[in-house]
């Protein structure tokens, strides 16, 4: 009886500790949001949102993030599948390389890209094929550099959870490897794929470090939403910066909610 009571008390203590940690973390972020809400001048907020500069930044962020996400996902699907399902020499090294954009500072990656475009090959690309440095394609490349690793890592986890025997059974029924992948594996990975797309896109919208280093921070040219925040703070326009931060938060929350709704419906199906 004593052991039972001790066990119940221990479970309650553990549950209380975990809930307290969750509550503390939640209160931390709620406190940040409340401080921003109390600081905001709502007349300024409305005028900022309707300004040409911020509307330009919103459009540019959405377009570049969407293009970077499409490219990242198209490359991440086969790359993640290869890492998850294949064996080859140097696999651990390749797998570790994919984590570099996740753990290395985005500014450092942006500087590395900038250095590349100062080499003969990079300069040739920038001068004669496609203008990258301090231009909109540079934004897309910077976003892709940061989010492609995230997309690959998320999709690898999804493919890791799929039993390879499903494909093996399909092969015994006459499916080719390619057909088995598209008819069996990819549909099984749909929830993970949707989650990867949404998280990758949201991360691309909020990317700053590599973008500002490679594409620069030029108003109405390479001004994404994070760069708009940077420019506003650089001129001590805090209210404008807060307004743009709220735009980023709204975009991120909307994307996450849509993702949960879509994947939730798929689970019920």
C-alpha cells in the first residue's frame, strides 16, 4: 500500500513538473506577444501594413519563399529517399553534410555563397547567366540553401517510418521501382510531405541571415519581411518593425494551422 501511494505521488510530481515546464515556456512566449501588443500604436500599424514598402515586402517574401520551397521539395524528396533507403560509401558523411545548414549560422552560409560568386566560376554565372548577388534570384538561392536541408531532414524521417516491405510487395506484383515509389511510398508519406512543405515554406518566409548577406538589404528591391524589420530597426522605427513582426507571426500561424487541419483530415480518412 505504501509503495502504491509513493508511486501515485511520484507520478503526480512528474506530471506536475512536466506541465509546469510547458506552462513556463508558454508564458514566456505569451509575455513577449503581450509586450508587443501593448507597445503597438494601432493607427501606425494600419498605415504601415497599407504602405507600398510593406506590401512589396509581403509579396516578395511570399513569392521567393514559394519558389525556394518548390525547388527544395523537388530535390529533397529523392535526396531524402536515397539517404533513408539506400546504402552507399560515405553515407554518414553525406548525412552529416545535410545538417550543416541547420547548425551553421545563416550569415556564415550567406557569406560562403558570396565568396563563391567572387570566384571565376561564380562570377561567370553572375555576369553572364543569371544575376544572383544583390538581386531577387539571390534571395531565392539564399532561402533554398537554408531550407533545403530542413526539407530533406523532415522527409528522411518520414521515409524512415515507412516499412520497405510495402515496396517489396509491390515489386512482386509487377511494379517497377519508380512506379512502386509513386504509387506506394509517396502516398504513404503524404502527411510528412505536407508537413515538410509547410514548415519549409514558413522557414523560408522568415529567413534573414543568408538573404541579407547575399542579396543585400535594398528597399523596394530585395526587401523581404525580415529585411524590412532589419531596416526599420536600423532607422529606430520600432513601431514599424513590430508591425512587420506581427505580419510574419500571422503568416507563420496561418501556415501551421492549415497544416494541422489538412494532416488531421488525412489521418481521419
